[in-house]
């Protein structure tokens, strides 16, 4: 199939079957997502970036997409994105698979935490609902395997969380796609026990069996990020270094980074991130019980926002929807660059502390690189994305 029929080249206003594309929402390693409409009803179309005809990765991506269909067909839950069907494009038998799902309007959890300035009570209520959602999917035999802030949407209509992107998910009756390698997902959100497996079996002698506790550990990392605006240890490092940092900080406290975090909520987050799996929550229902009990006893101080209001010059940035081009990688690079420009060492995000008298840094020990202008970041990200897919599609740029 030629480059003219690849999902990455689809543009808004094009028609795919009975669907009119309106806007590209996101692009990741395995898929690209569009907002579309059919009969006046908004839907989300998720296109696989490999088809069965692609010799290198096509058959595996095709199988993974069909597994996502199988997983979503097993679940009907208000906090899980609903699947409406799937098709192939541009050819009905050899084209790229695409899923038709309900369009969930609203920010990702990461965006919500930055823009809405939630209070501890709001955060606890949202994560209590996520705990029950994970309990539901785990009891159905499903493992999400890629829990992170960008895979949770806070629905605009009712401010309830919705789990999306089950492209890395698995269920008890599904065929195995990967071998003994760690399952697909985001490396920095993997649990200590998964990292230990990875290091113990470097030659892929056995297959790691994902547990509910792995998803709950990832959710603990998301909670830590929401409470502090930071990650408890460095990311983008090899598995051995990542596991070493987890062992070196077994009781990472969100309250140390952000004093506005209530002690009881900090204790719950700390338990979610314990190195020993037997000391963590075994199921989402157990986490829900602790969060519910904490909310029942919560004083009025839980209604104070976790972070101070951002300075006026930072109230509207290039992250506004009208400036977003659908490239998640470029957006993350812009956020990183902007965060370094306004960062006050040792202060919680959006703090008004003066840079002239910084507190001792509680953040990451790694040196902070100089900021990159977001326009440069976007251009570099698009160039890397194009070169990556040009190589996979057999195109070579002339020099």
C-alpha cells in the first residue's frame, strides 16, 4: 500500500467511509486519533499506523488492535471509553484498522491538574472513582498496562474520569502477542516487580504475568504527579537505574514537595508506591475504601487548591486548544521547555516564591538542561516523526 493511503497523511475535512474527519486529536507510537462525525454525532476514530501488509511490524500491530477490540467489547462502564465498532481503510480487507469510539470531550488528567487547580477533596474523589473503575476492569480479567495521566480524560460534562487507550491492554482469554519481553506501555510507569523481572530475565525466557497491583502502582505515580506536579524519581533512564532510584526512595512523600497535600492523602499515595507489592493495595476496592474514609473525615482545609494561581503571564499559553496541532510529542516538549523557564527550585508548581531566595531543591537530582523554545521543539518533533515513518514506509529523503 502506498504512502498516499497512510493514516498519518489524513487531514481534517476528509471523508473515511461514513465519517467526516474534523480534527486530529493525538498521535502516538502505534496510532493516530481523529475527532470525526457521522450523522451529526461526534465520534473518535483511532487508526493503527501499521497494516497487515507491513512486513516489519504490521501483523503484530494488527493483532494488538484486534486485542483492543476484544478488551473493549468485554466492558460496559461509564468510566471506560465505549467502542462502537471497527473497520479497515482504505481497503476493506487489507487496509489499516481503525476503531470507532465515543468521543469523550474534556482535558486529560494531566491537563486538568495543571489548569483546574483542584483541591485535595476533588483529587481524592476523582481517584476514588478511578480506583473503582480499575477494580471493575480487573475483576473482568482485563489489565490496562498503560495507566498514566494522558490516558485518563476528565469528562467536561460531569468532571468524571474516563479510561481511554486500551492499546496495550490484555485480558485473561487473549492470545499472547509479545514474547517474554515486558508488555507494551510506558517504561517510567512500570512497577518495581515488573522492572525486577525485566532485569532477571534479560533473554526473555518467561512471560511476565501482569497483575492488578501493576496498574495500581501506575495509578499511584499519577496521583503523586497530580499532588506535586513532579515525578518521584527520574524518568527516561535504563530499567536498572530506574529500579535503583525506586529502592533508594521507598517512602517518597508528596507532602515534602507540596505542603498543601493533606497528611492522610499523602499516606495513601505513599502506600500505593511502596517497593514491596505485599504492602500496597491489592485491589482497587481497597484503595477506594481508604479514600472514602479519608473524605468522610476531611476538614475544610481539603477545599483549598493544591497550588497557588499561576502568574498572569502564564495564564494562557501555547497549550491552549486552538494552538494544539495533534502532536503529543511536540506538546510534551513545549511543556517541558516552558516548565524550565518558570521553575523555582524547591517550590511547588505555580508557587509565587521568589527565585532570589530559593528553598533547597526537593526535585530530581539530575541537572536541568537549558530550555528549548517551543517552536524549535515542535519543528524537531515533526521532523523526527516524519523521518521515522518515512523509513518504515520505504521512503528516503534525497540529499
